[in-house]
C-alpha cells in the first residue's frame, strides 16, 4: 500500500490509499502527487504524463539519461569527493547517485523538459544544468534548491561547463552562442559568436593552459 496526496478537481485534494501491487494501467496524468514513496513499487503501464511530484523518492528516472558527471575530488565529502554521480534526463530531472551502493541521494526538478547537460562546480557544492526550455539553472547541493535561473539563451542549452576556479560558467546551445556567466553576480558578462550550428560541448581552461 502507498499513500498518495493527490490534488485534482475530481479529488479536491483528498488523501487516497492505493494498492498498486500487481495492477496495471494506473492513470495519474495531470495530477499533483506529494510524499509518495515509490522506490519499492513496480508500476506497470502507469501513466504519469504531465504529473508533478513533490517529495517523492523514486528508484530511477522515468526518462532517458542525457548526460552524466562525477563529483570533483576534494575535501568536502558533502558533495561527493568523487563518489557521487549526477545524471540528467528527458523528464526534466537531475539525480544524484551514491556510487558505493547505487542509491539515489537527491532529485532536483525545475526544467519543464529535457535537461541536456549537467556539470559539477570543481570547488563549490554546486551543480549547473542546461535545458530544452532555453534555461541554465544553478543548484546549491547543501540547500537542495535552485539559486539562479539564467535566461539569456534564445534556444535549447546543450552544453554547460565551469571554469577550473568555479567563478565562471560557460553555456552554449542551439542559438550558436556561448554565454559567459559570472557566478557571484549571476549575470552574463560576455557572449561569443561565430559558430554556424549548435554548440554541443565546452571545456574551459585556466589562463596559461592555452596552447601557443
């Protein structure tokens, strides 16, 4: 048995008690579902299209995985020390996984469609991601919340990368642009042009590391 707090015009926010074991064809599309523990539940042919989830742990993502990133090595074990994997998916989510046992640690939701890439800051407990909704989002791994939504892009954001010192974020995508973001100020400080098609990958380097 699992408890679902379902809000819809037909249920008027009542608490429903459902036994989903062995059932198929469950219809949850368009509903708001809160505090449902679904890690041990097999949902055969369940329809969650357009549903929203609040405080609902899952065993795995509903969508396809679009990118992966390992947490950086460092002294701050609270955001990985190389033992945490971040994944992004086609359902608009970002998951953090504990590599030692494969357990999901956190689920972040904010984008309304595909999240194309996710990246760890190399020095701060922070994630950045770029989405189908033209947004770049910055997540605080201690507070478990989105600190900023960056909206300068005019197309899908397919690439994000931090500078090695963590002070700058770079993003690129379908608008053929690379935006340079000051992380402390949360604003775009430069836009680089010249590409004739989508920007798919970024790899910043520290000053002095460029080839001569």
